[in-house]
C-alpha cells in the first residue's frame, strides 16, 4: 500500500494534540470556567452555555487536548480515515471548507449532535421552526481568526448574534486586518488573542453573552 503519511495514525495526532495544551493563549482554559460560573451563579432558568470548535484543522489533533474533551460539547474539523488492517491513515474522510463551517453552525442551531450528524448527514436539511431550535443564532457568539471564518461571521451577524475577530500582530498588517474584517463589518471588533478577565477580548466575552440570552 502506498503510505504517503508513513505510519501516522489518528491516535498519534491525538497524542500530539495533548502536548499542545501548555501552548494555549493567555486566559485559556480559565475563561471556560469563568463563563460556566457566571451562568451557574445567576441561576438562570433553562439557560446553559456550551462551547464548540469549528475548524479547518485536524479534528483528531484538536480532540487530543484534555481541555477540549473537558469543556467542549462538539468539535468539527477535518478527518482522516484509517486502513482497517494496518491502522495507518489512508485517505481523507472529511475536509472542512469555508462554507462547510456554516453547515456545522446550522447543526448546532438545530440541536443535531455530531454523532447523529455523522451517521445521518442529511438531518441538517430538515425543516425546524425557528422557535423550536435549541441554540438560536442570536444567542451565539463566534470567535474566528481568518478568512475561512467570514461565511460564519456573516451568518451569525445576520442572525443577530455577535462575532469577534482575532488578530495576531506579525501575521498580517493591522491595515489588512482592518480592511478584511472591521471595515467590511464582518465582526464587531478585532482583538488580540488574550482571554483573561482583564484582557480586552476576555472581558468582552465575559460580558457580551448576557444580552443574548433569552429569558
């Protein structure tokens, strides 16, 4: 068998992902505990908060993180299939494109679990009345850092939710980031990836979810 990726397996990708937990941006994963505590302390009736990852990256690698397994209700990313005999990666199973990301937003919106979507991919096309959808778009907050997130930015903003762009100095000029995201009104603000309570983005995320909750 031709094995361009050598002996690589999904388990090896997951093991590598576990090694990256120490490299998360400042304020993570503490932000998740903070947000969960806010909801619990306010004792909202029938209100909960969930976290999801929608990525063009490798799902097996992302799910290797203990933080992801602890805090996230679902991960949507690119997937590899393994050869049944050798166990090594043999082909691409799923590739997440720009617009493919919006499909996963609709799955979340309609309450379709990743497990159900995997076996019944057409569930997302079922007609579900807006008032019956468990996660309305106007209750969503989306944080993205690249051009592949633009369709999701547009969908969330159109649906009444809130979007934040993440900008890292050095990757592109501030002018380019401004033109791509802020000037075109794709996001509400453009922030550095710092998620602590006193950091700009961390503070915004701690505050902005509250007006979105339906009471």
